[in-house]
C-alpha cells in the first residue's frame, strides 16, 4: 500500500481495480468519469452530481463503460430493517403511500454544503438519500415532483422542504426534510401504507409492521443500523459479479429527482416532470 495526494495516481494504477470517491460534492462527477474511463469499479458518496450537466456526462460515460461498475453511497436501502420493510410489501398489487420525515437539524449558512456550486445545497446534497429510499421501496424512479419550502427568513437556505413525488405505478412518496426542529427528536421516521398493511421504521432502530390486525416488531440488537456494512458487502459482491448493486436508471433517476425538487420549490410548488 501507499499514500498519495494525487487522484490521477490512484486512477491510473493498474493494481487498483476499485476506487472510492469521498471528496466534496462538486468533485464527484469528474472523478467518477475519470475512474470509469480507466476501467475502475467506482463507489462515490452522494450526491452523484450537483447539476444536470455533470449528470449528463456521467450518463454518457455509463453507456460506454463495460468493464467497471458504478454505485452511489445510498446506504439506507441496504439497512437490515429496510430489507425487512421491502420484503413486507414484496407481494403488493397496489400502489404505496410512503412518508419519510427527516429532522435534519440546523446547518449554518456559511457551511460549504449550502454553496450551490460546491455542495449543491441540502436537498441535492443530502435529500437524495431519502428520495432514493422511497425509490427503493417502490421499485422504480419517480416521474414528477411538487415541492414547497418554508420561508428562509435569513436563517435557513431551502432546507425546510416538503416534496411530493409520484411514480409510474401510481405510488406517492412524501419527503419532508426539516432543519427547524429539535435535535433530541430522532432524525428519521418512515411510514408506509398499502395493501391493507402499515409499517413504521423508526430511525433504523426498530420496525413495526401491521397486517390483518397482527403486529410484528423488529428491533436492531445493536441499536441503529443505517446499512453501511451491508452496503460495503453489496459493493464487494458487485465487483465480483459485475452487476451494479443499485440499477443505473435509479441512480440517474434519483439524482434528476433531486434537481427537479429544487426547481419546483423555486417555482412555488409547480409540478415538474422528471
């Protein structure tokens, strides 16, 4: 092994078959493309891109890549309780209603994530996590979104937002991303309704599932598990098999959906086709 400050040295090293990109958000897309061109398997932290131009370049490169896989750090879909939740609705024959509430916490206005060019803003930079989770449960990417934000009033920056996504099968996903809450309240809560079933995922610590009046509760033995370990396991398996752990159409679709959500909230909730 060795240490280097040069991304080119790692990307062009013939002894390296997989790279992890963990830089600031604006650098993700360029490094992804460079690594794919070099035939590497690529794990990149979210977001995949911070604007449509970056995403288009990645999409084009994927069409010309056949000797490396790409995945994004959407770890929540790999969490054990997320897998249990998905299995609970595996036999569904009707659309889902999914509500994902995020008590994200306040971020100072000078934080780099708020910078649209460097961080992409909180909806693109972090909100994509939760859009992906709803996409995972539904099984396909959203096709439209309407989004509204509370007034920033000089304190916030487009990070108290309610986003409603619609899906090809008629499913609805509501993602409420909030920076104005109290940190003592658990960060994430997901409620799912469909097919006579109701499920509640509490901060990746417990999952309650109800069907026909019967209640089942599953708790993580070690507390919270947001899926990081299982995500890495999926990456290793993908490197072995050559099959991406997350379908590319979902990686691209989720990223487009985050851009569309920002466009909608800046257009007073106008419905934006994705």
